[in-house]
C-alpha cells in the first residue's frame, strides 16, 4: 500500500549529502596507490642493498611465520575491525532482501567469478592464480566503508555487512579454500593446488589474523563506548588508530617486496598480468551487485552498499592466509600484495560511476545523493 503522505507543514527530509569524492578522502587514503608504489619500490631497494634481510627475518620465526610480518598483518587488521558496529546487526538483518542479496553475491558469485577469471587469464601461472582465488574468498571488511560513504550508500548497512563478512570468514574460509583449490578444479579436470596446500594452515591463519583482531576490535568498541561513549569512540579514538592499518599494510609490502625482489624483477610481465583479472573482477562484481540489488527492490543507498561490499576484497586477510599457507616468498603472497594497488583506483572510479548511474537507475529515489549546489559566478571556489 502507498505510504501515508506527510503533513503539509512538515519539513522535507534532508537529502543525502553529495561529497566531492577525492576531497572527502583523507590525505592518506587519497594517495594510497602512491604509498603502495613507494612501499614496493622501497622493498625492492631494501632487498637489493640488504641481501641478508631474508636470513634475519628467518631467525625471527614462530611456527614458520616471521614475527615482524605477523605483527604487520595484525596491526593492519585491528583498526579496520575496531570500526564495526556490532549492535546494528539485528536491525539491518531484518531486511531480508538486503541480507540474502549480499550473502549470495559475496559468498557464491564473488568467489566463483574470481575462480573463473584466474583460470581464464592466468592458466600458466599457478601460484598467482591460486593467490587471486584466495583474494576472491576474502570478502571486503576494510576500505569498503570509505567507498560506501563517498557514494552515499547506507552507512549502517555497510557496517553490518562488514561484521557479517568478518564472522563468516572465520567460520567458512577454510572450507571454501578447500572447495575452490582442491574440489572444484578436480571436478572440472583442472590441476589442483600443489601438495603444500593445507586446509588446516588456512584455518589457522584465519583464526590468528582475523579472529584475534576481530575479538580485539569487538572488545575495544564495547569497553570504549561503555567508558567514554560512542561519540568519543568514533570521533576521537578511531581517527587515532585508523592510520595504523595503512602503516601495517605498507610495512608488510616493504618486507614482501624485499624478499621477492629477484622474482619480481626477473619476470615483471607476469606480475603485471595480475592486473587484468583483478580489474575485470572489480568492475563486473560492482555492476552485478548494483543491478541485482536494484532488481531485488533495494533503494539506491542499499544497492550501492551491496555493490561495494561485493566488489571489494579483504587483501589483508588474503596476504595473511597466503603467507601462512604457502610462505612469505610465494607467488600467492605476492598476488595478494599487488591487489590493493589495483583495487584502490578502480573503486574510487566506481564511486563516480555509482553517483552517475544512481539517478538513471533509481529515478526519484529519496536516498540518492543531492546534486552539488552550483557556485555563483565570481564566488571563490573551495580548494
């Protein structure tokens, strides 16, 4: 039935803000591809001029995992998971269309699409192919909150979908890894992953590098909000710890490229080939997510949220799993490391696509971003 009309004197609801994408990003986030490239270059130089680095890191291992790299992985995961609003879960999951659409796209369509792209475009590079399949299993829990905000998606829905993805990965990542790396290739007559593959190693990596920061993030939010309130937690505490996710990522990239310098410089074309399946994956998943959500009857804000949570990936977890399972100098680890370099500029571009396509796909939708106000002639423009 139609919604009751508002009283004549009732104020009109405020339209969602229409941010200037690059200007609304923090300085660190805006230049993230440049930081990643700089970290890669620094790692290659470090590996060239400090050849004993590998031995030094090998001397600091626990259970086959380099302690410095493990610390870098934990540092980059914790701030992201401290942002999750767990108390919003019940309200958002009441929207069955949103929940079912997101779960199907994230856990059925996304991994299957990355599997198909990896095999189609990297048939002769098994380590990189496996690394990208692992990336496809690691659903986004990090930068998606930024992309969603810039595109004026539903912030609370994004936070809940991030929380669900986090928990689901702890429970199901090992089984999905076994299916896509061992079972499905066998069914299709394709080579399965090498013998060093271990479901147990994947499960252990997920429990350590996702489970620990997930629990720490949950406890931090609960105790922080109880002691100082949500406003302090989100406006003061989170901005202080947020940059550490990037610091941890860059630290890990430097070490990985230092250890993999010879392999990278000897075959740069092979490394560059990973860009094509990643690019195709991000664009296709976003388009599928937006159109399927619209077809399911979701509004612009929630369709955009579903599209971004489906198209982004948790490269932090993918790197951790690849290192824990195949080793720090493996091609699988390198595939996860190259991923953010492609993801960031592509998803920034998709923010613009979402805001352009919104009025065309969702005409008259009240959740659409408000058009930017024109600047009067002669008025100074903001910088």
